[in-house]
């Protein structure tokens, strides 16, 4: 009976509505924050890729094809792992150097950005497709250079942040609904007590008194 009163009361409905509105506002703010951080993150990735392509091009111009593999090995020794993938091809897209097997079939976006999928061998021996983002440039002699970087970290970052936002929203709504329920329950109990006292007085029992809680101002 008390549960039905609570759930059907305007107080509970108003409290839940307020919780939902507040949760939506919180979610909106979190999405904005996520958008800002994501933009900065993607911007840094693109900046690193552009700088790497510039250094790769400079190395090729200075030392030719022979310098490409040395450039990649130098990167491996410096960072212990090559974060980027490189390929140098001729005008017919035949590979001349690099750690990519061939010139990939890519999708082209604005401002010269490219993306493609590449099967990466895992430690268990299986191959897993990973998304790469890349930039390319054509040299004066007609040869083309491409520098790529795995997009898996970016996708994992997106999934992680979206998961946090979703769980945060669910927790906020759940805790808010519980708080609204218990506040309404306490209010309903108080209201039922007052109503019962009024009914007793109206029935002729003048000994019944309404207990009023008056705050003391110091």
C-alpha cells in the first residue's frame, strides 16, 4: 500500500523528473568535456603523423631508397618499437622499401587523410584486422611515401570513455531515483501520521495532538 502511494505520488514523480533532468545536464557536460579531450587527442595523433611523414620525406630526399630502412631501424632502436608503418613505392605503386608489405587500398578523407585496414599477427598466431590512419606525399621524382599509425588505440579510447559516460549516467539516475524514493517514503510516512492524527481528533478523541517540528533559531 505504502509502495503504491509512493510510486503514484506527485512528489515522487517530480523528484524523479528532476533527477532525470539533472542527469541529462550532467551527461551533456560530460559529452562536451569528452569532445574537447577527444579533439585534442586526435589533433595530437594527426600532428605526430604529419611530423613523421615530414621527417620520412626529408630522409628519403637526403639519402634515397637506401636511407628508408635505416630510418625505420633508427626509429625502432630509439623507441624499442616502431609506432608507425612506412612504405615507399614507385609510380606504379610497386614497393621499394618500408615495413608495409605493399601500398594499401585506403579510404580518403578531407585534408589528405587516409585510412585502411591491415591484418596484424597476434602473439597467439592469429591475425586481427586493425584500423590505420595515414598520410602520403608524392616526391619530385614521382615516387610516393606513406606513413601510417594504428587507430586501435584511438578506438579503444573512444570505447573506454563512452563506457564511463554510460555507466556514470546509469549510476546517477539509479542513485537519484533511490534518493527520491526514500525522501518520498519519509514524507509519505509523515503525511500518513498527520492524517491519522487528524482523523482521531475528528472522531472525538481530543487527547490526540499533532507533533510539529519547529526549527530553533539561535
